[in-house]
C-alpha cells in the first residue's frame, strides 16, 4: 500500500448499504467486500502475471493480494512483487505486515519475478500465524494481532497514474475456507485511479 499504509480518510456508500475506504495513493483492483465484514477467514491467493512498467526515479510500483485484519487500524498482511529505489528499480518479491505491534516495512526478497511470467501468491492463516509466499519460491510467516481477516484485496499500486499498468492480469483470486481453496464468489472493483476489464469475480486485467 502506498508508503505501505492504507489510510481510511472517508467513506463511499455502495448500493446504500456497504462502505469502502478511500485510499491514499494510486490503486486499482478488487476488494472481496470493500468494507469490514466476515469473509472465509483462512487465506487469500492470486495468480498474477508480472509486468515491468517504465517509471521515473522516485516512483514505486507494487502488485499484491492482501488480507485486511482491520480497516480502522488499518492492519493487514500482504505478499507481492514490485520495484522502487530500494531495489534499484529491479523487480523483486516482497512481504509486509502492519498490526498493533507495528509495521514490518517492505521486506524485499533477494529474488524477483521474470516479466511476462505468472506466479501464485498467497496469504494463509493458521491461528494467529499468517504464512505468506510465492509457490515454489519462498514462504515466511508473521504472528499478527488482530489476526482474523475482515476483507481481502487484490490490487495494483503505484505513486503515479501516468505509470502504465498495461498487461496486468490477476486471475484465480481465491479464498481459503478450512482446508479448501475456492474462487471468489463476489467482488467490488476499485477503478478510481486505474481502469481495467472485469472478468467475473476472480479475474481482472488491463
């Protein structure tokens, strides 16, 4: 999330019954609910195609799935890939969390994705421990408080809408319920900063 924190600075009414936080920074993608609710609470995953957009010095770019554990914190855990001045603008995988014990910062991995390839990213819960990773590449864990998710997200994020996200493709968005992974059966799209094509509940692309 932009400067690694999602700020709740207002509310939009959606269909007159739910609310979605307005975010600071440039985002586009799917919420599962778009408000504090109670999704199947054992995890979120996405298959994301890697893009490598050109950008000027000082910009940042990230794509990720995330489990939100509080919108009022705000608290969350996420895993994804991106690039910034810290990575010398090379694509790298990363993980990150924010909870009552503080912010981990963006924890970059030494390895990164290959542009054009797809990777399976996941955040999976066991009790208060969240396991985050990229299938067949790495897995790490965080002990979170609070730890029960209130929403899921699958987003692209940057510091400037002039940065092109053409080629973005988020597919097979899934939640974990017990031992079973299931495709999302609902979504709320965020198109304030970036437009994209919605293809059902578990696939969006640009």
